[in-house]
């Protein structure tokens, strides 16, 4: 008895079908890569915004704190501001942070509080160097000087960093402009801002 076998028609892809499939795959892969790049840029922009906001808050907190505690009216040179602070702690680290105990103040003849030697206070200067605000502190009692960067991406031209006296002589207006860290890749300069200006009015506590 003869066995009959049924021949199945085996058909492959044509060249046109392969080309269409390749084009569709390329489009899908390109869309996935584009989406991944856009998400990475979005993450970078959000991270830069967060870092910039932290810099703004830290710089303004430090500057206003020192101005508020200044024993004399802050000296503005046009590019930097210098203040005289009481030597309230017994020691400081390499970055100017207090590490010792708080001194017990005494009362002067005028009724104000005096910490340590009144003739040897702390001298603190804020200046902009290479787009960064640098805080320089000199302890007059020991002659030691320390520096620390408190903020980056500061606009150095124009009103990037300023200090002014409003109508009240015991109030100081300070402002810092921070440049944007992340710009659009489209180079649409008309849609980009020059920077973010942060200002504060500070009452001189010891004036």
C-alpha cells in the first residue's frame, strides 16, 4: 500500500515585506530612543532646578544672617559686601563654622552685648568669583582666614549681586541674580530668561 504525503506550501517573506518591517522597526526604535533622551533631559532640568533653588536659599540665608548680626553698617564696594560680626564662639573650623562653645557675653557701658574681645571681631566678606559667591571669614583674635563657596551660577555682570540702603537707614536691601543652569536645546534665546533675581530686606539688629 502506498502512503500519500501531503506537501505543505512553505512561503517566505518577500523583499518588500522585509523592507516594510525594517522601516516600521526603525521608526519604533527611533521613537523609543527619542523618548529616553527627552526623559533624561527632563530629569537633568529638574535636578538643576532643585540644585539652583537650594543655592539661592543657602546664599540668601547666610548673607542676610550675617548682615542682620553685623555690628556696623555693611560696607558695599560695588562687587562685594563686608560685615563685622561679634566673635561669639571660642573656635571655628577650616570653613568658618563654629566648633567651640558659645561665649558668655558682657554688657558694655552703652548697654550692648559684647562677645569676647570687642576690638577683635570677625570680618566677613561676600564676593563673586568666577560665577560663585565666596564667603571669606577672618577671625581677628587668631588671624585665621577661611573661605567657602555658598552658591554657584551667579550672574557676574550688571546687577548680579548688589546691596543698597532703602529709605530706612537701619534696613539693607540685598539681591543676587542666579543664571539658569539648564537651557533649551532649541537655542530659542527669545524664550530664555537671563536669570532669577532673589532679594531680601534685612533689618540691622545691632544698629
